[in-house]
C-alpha cells in the first residue's frame, strides 16, 4: 500500500543499502516476521485458561500461580532495553533467530515435571518475547522503509491472532489430544519451532550489525531527553496498562454484577477478536492519512466510552462495551507500535526507541492488574478502578496526539 508523500518523508531517511529487499526475499522475510509475531503471545496467554488445572495439580497458591502470567510481563519491561545492544553485537536477524530458539526451549522446558522447570521455562519465554518485541520493529524499519505502516499494522494483527488462538485453542486442543495441562501449554513449541525454521534463510544472509545510534555525527539527542520519545513511550505504556488491566479483571467485574462465568469469559474472547479488526482497520487505512493522530484519538475515545459504559451498565451493555474496547485497543496498539518505527530515522534508532517504549510500557502494564485489584480490595467495588482507567485515557490521548504527528526523533 503506497504511503502519502508526507508519510514517506517521515520514514525514509536510512541509507539505501538497508532498503527494501528484492521481492522474493522480501516476501519470505515478511512471512517470517509475521510468524514470529504470532509467537509473541501464546507462551504467555496459553497459561491463563489452564491456571485452575495447574493449581490443582501442583498445589500452587493463587499468588504464585498468578506469577506465571505476570513474570513474563515483568520480563518484557526489564529486559527490553537490552535488545538494542544485542542487535548491535550479533546483528538483528541473528538475534531474532536466537530468540525463537530460546522461546522454543522455554516452552518445551515447561513440559518437564516439577515447579522449577515450570517457572524457569516461563522466565525464558518472557526473556525471548521481551527482546523479540523490540527487535521486530527494528527489522521492519531496516527492510521495509516504504511499507512501514503496512508492515507494522500486519505485525499487530499477527500479535492479536496469536493471542486469540492461544486463548481459544489451548484447553480444547489439550482435551482432544489427552495432553494434560503441561502438554496443552507445551504444544505451542511447535509453532515457535516453525517460526525458527522459516527464519533460517535470513540467518544465511549477510547481517551487518547496525551502527550505534550515536555514531553519525554526535548530534542525536538521548531519547530520555526527547519530548517525542516520551510521548511515544507514554502512548505505549498507557495503552498496555489499559489492555492488560482489562484483560485481567473484566471477567471478574462482570461476574460480580451477575453475569455467568462462561459468558464473562466469552466477553474477554470477544474483546481479543475485535482487537484483530481494529488492527486490520489500521493496516488498511494507515497509508491514506498524513499522520496517525486520528487513529490514536479514535482508539482513546472508544476505550474511554467502553469504560464509562462498564461503570453505568456493565451487564446490560456488555457486548457493546467489549466491541468498543476491543476495536479501540486494536487501533491503539497498532498506532503505538507503528509510531516507534515511523518516527525513527533508521533501524538502530528504532531499536533504541522500541526498547525505551516497551521497557517502560510493559512495566506500567504489569502494574495495571495489581493496581486495579488493590483498589477493588480497598473499596469493595469496581467503580473506582474503572474510573481510574477512564481518567488515564486523558494523558493517553494527549500522548497519542503528540506521537501521531509527522515528526522525527532526530529532526
């Protein structure tokens, strides 16, 4: 999909030597990127449907069982800043190949008996996904400069597809094949091994590590001093907090209002499925806009409206609120991922920006479910937690407007 003239100017400053690959290789590279993206959620999401079975089998307390889902998110935040250093040391494509191998190892390790293997495998999964989250946008910036918006939109679609697949298939697949909970969460090693196999041709190509972001002429501003970098970071962080907080507590919110457990679980699945539609919408229309402000504003208003709706009529309007929340979340994550790359002048800067945005972002995301749970415990109601999320939509919208304008980090 062609970009507008202004959009292209914001994304085409890297040397021609790192431009688009030839079509055949570009198609294989794109397929590899999207299959990797599909693997960046199942290792985490597949645990949630099996938590009750895991607790019954191992005797884990609720808090320790919850660590299986929060530990990877903490890894996302704590380890993301190291991705840029790894890519400079061994090259971006080799680093991604290593992360797919690590992800496969971590998922397979959870097949082994005993709690140490379960938690060690989960930590490896978190590390692999954390670094991959940062590296993929850098690869897209390096090889798809003139199709950045399209590729980042497809990337976010693949993320949602992987999450929805893991949420919906893990338990039925495990039951149908008689795998038990270990086999059900371990079967996703097949998908990550397939991604690694498809990535092997990229490992055979020359992969010169990108130059460090401060070797051009010494004029680049450190990201921590850039207002634009913080706008991108806040957009990524606040939309991540909204998504993970809602994903963690919406079923509990709805069941406390009288909805059945089965229907409340379906509400969460509906939100994820509609998120795919939101990401697809971004992918289709991103090339037709001069900037990404409209996407961030629309996504913020939809999320805000759904949160207000959950306060006013949580059960009666639940389907409408989930449609709004899922579509808004899809627009916001697509925008947040895209602006990381669109505002970066080259692959090295994109890796740095991705590390900063996702490092801070996922630390905020990890705090979201805990904060909402604590507020619910303190008040005995879901109104205050939902109101807090609604208030946070204001800075999220402001950050989205700033990050969505056509500017460049080192302009």
